[in-house]
C-alpha cells in the first residue's frame, strides 16, 4: 500500500511540475 501511495505521489508531483512548466512556457515562449 505504501509503495503505491509513493508512486502515485511521484506521478502527481510530475503532473504539477508539467503544469507549471506549461504555464511558464505559454507566458515565456522565448525560453523554448
């Protein structure tokens, strides 16, 4: 159970990072 929770937590963290990166990319396309 703990392992599954940990994996899900990592996935959620990755999704959050991707969302933030997407927002920054949309606001600052020059970074790409």
